[in-house]
C-alpha cells in the first residue's frame, strides 16, 4: 500500500495536517449530529448558517481591528469569533422557528425540502448583500511555519486545534454534566417522554440549533483565515462535515468528533499516500460516505435503529 | 402432522431476551392460540417466524423445511401470511388495491435466479388476462370477508373493525397454507368478535391453518384447538384450552401469585 | 422573440422528461433520489463524446445515453436502495457529487471543466437540424415527452406500478406479501435513470455542448421541486411543476427585467417558494393521483350475473 512509500516523518506530518483539517470537520459535524439526534432531521442549511456567521465575524473583526496586525489582533479575532458564533446561533434559531418548526410532524420530505429552500435563500442573500467576490480575512498574527524536528506546524494550525479542542471539551462537559445538557440528552432519546417530564422541548430544540450553529461558525472563522470568505463556502464544508457526522454515527456527539478527525486524516492520507489528485480530494469523502452507508449505516459509534413491527 | 414448529428459538435485542428458547408447534388444520401477558414476546415470535426479524439462535421449520432466517418475502411465498398488531394497510391505496397487493406474487414469474429482476419488468408488460385474474381473485376475497362494499375506500376512512378485515382479506388473497393473525379482535365489540370467530372458522374450513395472538380469552377458548402460553419470552404451557385454563403457571402469569 | 419562446419550450420539454422520470422514482416509489442530475449528465456526456469522438449518429447516441444511464442506475441502485429514507437521500447526494467530480477530472474523456463543444446537430428523417429548425426541435422533443409520459402511465397502471406504490407506503409489509421490494425499487430507479439519460442526450444535441457545471446538486433539487410542486405521484402535476419552474427561472429574461432584478432574487424566490409550499401545501398543487377501479368492479359484477 501507498503508506509504505512514506517515511515515518512524512506520516506524522500528514497525521498532523489531517487532525487540523479534521478538527474543522468535527466542529461543523457536531451541529448536524446534535440536530439529527433530537429531531431525526438533517439540516441541509447548516453550511449556509455557518457562512452567515462567518461573514458577521469578518465584519466585526474589520470594525474592531482594521487592517493591520497588532499584538492585540489575536484577541480581537477571538472576540469576533464569539460574535460570529452568536450571529450564527441567532440565524440557526430563527431558521428553526420559521422554516422547520411548522413541519415537525410532517413526513420526511417536507422539512428536507424546506431546509434546501433555506439553504438557497441564505446563500443568495449573502451573494446579494456581500457580493460574490471572496473576502480575505488576514491572519491576526504572523503565520510562520515552526519546525519541530521535521514536523512543520503553523500557528494557524495550532489555533485551530486548540480552539476546536477547547470548544469540544466545553460541549462535552455541558452535555454530560449540566442540567440543560441532561435535558438535551433526554429530548434526543425520546422527545415525547421528555415533554411529559416537564422539559420545554421547544426551548431545548432551539438551544440545540443555537449551539450547533455556534460551533460551526467557530469553525468557519477558523478556516476563513485560509480559504477566504464567500457566499457558497458553507456548501462543500457542510457536505463533508455531514459525511463526518454520518461516518461517526449520526446523532452521536462523540461520533461527530471522531468522524470529523478521522475524515480529515483519511482525506489527507488519501491524497498524499494513495496519490489521489487534488481535484478528486473531495471524492474521498463521498466514497467514505457510500461505503459507510453500505456496510454500517449507523456509523462507527452509532446504534442500529430498529423498526418496531 | 406438525405444519410449523420452532426449535429453541431465541431472539435478543441488545440485552433484552424477547423470545427465550421457545419450542412452538402448530398442527396442520388447527386453530392455535398464542397468548400471554403484554410484552411476553408473542409478536416478536411471529416476526421471527415470518422473517421480519432474524432469530439470534434456534430454528424454524415449515412443512418439514428449514426456513430459519429466510427473508420475509421468501417465507411469504412458501405459504405463510399474516396480519399486524397495529394494522398496517397501505394508506394511500384503496381497499381493493390493498387486497390486490396480497395477490401480487401469484402472478407468473418466468425469470428465475439472478435474472429475477426481469420479472419486475415482465410485470410491467403483463397480460390483460393476468390483471383480470388479479381483479377477480381479489374481489372474491373481499366478498369472502364480507367487505366488498368498501372496495373504493381509503383505509384511513374506515372503522378499525373493517380495517382489520381488510388486512385479513389481503392476507387471504395470498392463498396461504398458514395464516398468522396478530390480535385480530383488538378494539372489537362483542358482536364484531362473534363475527370474527365465524370468519376464522370459515378460514379453517378452507384448509388454512390459523395461529392467532389474542387477549380476548372468550375468543381464544371458544375457537382454538390448541393454545400456547408465553410469559417473559418463555413458553410456560401448551395444550387444549381446558388444560391451559387450569394450568397454575398460566393463572399466575395473568393474575399474579396469591399474596 | 420566437427564438426565445422556442428555447423556453425546448427547456420545458427536456425538464419535463426529467420531472416525469423522477416522479416515477420519488413520487410513485417514494425513493428520495437527489442525484437525478447525475443520470442527466451521463446521458449528455455519452451523447457528446459519442457523437464527437465516436462519430455516432443521433439515434444511436440517444439510445446509448439512455442505456448507459440506466445501467449506472442499476449498479448504484442495487446497494443503495436497501437504505432507508434519509440515508438514501444522502447516498444519492454523494453519488451525484462523485459523478460530477469524475466528469471534471476525467479530462481525457470529458475535456474536464471546459466541457465538450461542437456536438453536431442531428439529422432526422433527412432534415438537418440546426439553428434554423427551432420548431423542429420543439416537435421532435415533444414526441419524447409524450413517450416518457406514456411509459410512466403504463407503469403506474399496471401490477408493477401498484407494487411500487405499496413499497412506498410500507416496505416492510410488502415483504410479508411476498414481494422482493429491493428488486422493484432497482427496476423503477433504472427506468427513471434511462429517461434522464435520454433527456441528457436531447440537451447535448440542442445545446451542442456540455459542461460539468450544469449538472450539479442544485439541478437535482430543482427537478425534485418541479415534481413536488405539482404533486408527488402525479404525472400531470410534474408537467405543471416543470412549466411553472422553468417560467419562474426565466421570468427575468421573459419580462425584460434582467438588469433590474438581481440574479439572486430569482433563486431566493425559488427557495422561498419551496419553504412556503412545504409548510402550506406539501401535497403539491394537484396532489397525488388516485386510480379508480369502478370499471373493473363493474365488469366483475357483470360477469357474475351472466
């Protein structure tokens, strides 16, 4: 196999690169998985909600920091990121309220198409408001590669991984140890019983959308430093993160994290070790998708869903 | 002669053992009852036998052949038909069409094996005569069950009792050797239940063996030749209705032990 | 003016074939397919490559387009049609993206992102089609629309079609009735793919060039919308949906307002329409078509009394 053409040092490099990319996927995948866990619904507009928040973050940063790079730029960037997260959360909650809630009891196709409609509206709205040309978000720091032995690490990558880990830890703690988190878990296991137990499921659902969207916006800001910001930036990232969520087991939070990281690693290794041309890089994700659906649709960490006859 | 029997049949769902080493037997030409408290595993047993679920362990034999683990549609074609506990009719098809589906596989299948896919294509260009056959036969079963006047109705608009009858007609249209009825009398009043008893007897008169899951004891004791009792997934008794009624474990299962 | 109108009609005709065939898959059989554009693409490229590099004539290219699309539909359908609802949608989405990616990257065959130009216009019954024969296209393509409609009609009004509807309603129970659902689904899927391939061929001929950007996920969505708008499970509805959506997307050009209305408003309106229809009239404008058996019943009763 191609892997053996690589030296240990090269493999380590690809592993690191993969983890970085995977962290982004993981953050976005969490939004999909949390929403699916509660509503059994795939929010096709997740990528566009992320995009809106990222634009907001961009404008915040511009307003706060202006053009140069100062010692405090990084802090302003992080503040803008929080701003982006809040905006995305707001957009996500609004979209849920207007386009999904009326369809909660409708057959599967309805909310799916509605989500597609939202996705179309948001991406076109962004194009209309902000123009179709991409915007550059400059690094709020010097992004010079650091060499650890033969391992090349950029500060940007460190920022991504650290931010992702911090956010994911916060999420895990929130979901596993707080009362609200428990309510979220209860609602995702059985929404009707949760209602009967006095949980305000509408609020929990809104909260889920908010948190999921916020995490995705964080990812958007982190990745915008490199890939720039444009109205359709959410589509491909969203699609791949979605694959990550399914890969890890849709509805399972740890699964989304695992799926995201693994997808990043597999993609990076696939391109490097198997010589898959850059153009077909995305095909790795879709191939994984099809394979996982064929052999273990419930994903790596998911449980098999039984239909009661 | 045993038409159907299971051997050490076991079905587990994760940690839960729904069917626990059950040896269930059905004599040909009989009306056999399967009773037990709620959650005893009766429907699960049905599901495993009819192929809607795979057993964890054990075997199912039908007409002497091993049918364990076969997909549902193969088992159906061998001559086993069933109805469902929570009435599963095709909601956007009318009553007539529902019964016609039961009749469907009786059409000719000229292609065997891997070319079987072409059978579906054949069904596309099938002859007018075959269509007519389907209409005639489906109608016949509607009449047998006595619901022909509802033929154009959508199931959702019909009362439960009639819907159950549609399910039975649909199953009968398959002209099975063995018919499983899952709580056919649920939600029926005494008059309808009498009616149902009569229908089941007429079905048996057609040489169709019937197995029924029921909670209505009067119905069970009245028409069943043999009764098997399940509790917590295990068979605790099997015999004639009279024997079952006196069986201490059965009484305990339903009424609890005397304090 | 007539130029534009005939273009519109041809668009409607091509999309109508796509919508009618998707209706068979999604409306009648209940399969959430988000990759119809992929079969369309395959048909288009088979014709484009065949007629430019292979020197095929129109009819052969047309037939090959349909067959290739349908074969691919068969092989894709076989594994994926075992999946439930949402998962099937995702799988088809993934498949659609893979097809587009492959087309873009397989330059040696497909000339990559630049697409293939110079697809010759067909010679039909001795008449050389081309720019002057706009009405020729309109009439010729109308024949294909009628053909597609007729085939779908025949399927729906047959034992096979009835089984498809039952599969849509309750796949588990259908198994208990002795029907191997997967087989039927695969055939329906392949049949739908066949006509999508035909539509692709017609597009390649009309446009005289093909490019991968045309055949993206949005197109699959748009075709699905045409079906849903008119009414899932209603061929007439699919036609209606096609007409409405093609008019809508070309409305700025029609009313001459292209410079006034920004390009995005069109799509935004389309997205809004989707949401509104789903919330207020999910069954579509015409709803599902129910078949009546009064005639058959009358005939049975007649035969009895004889």
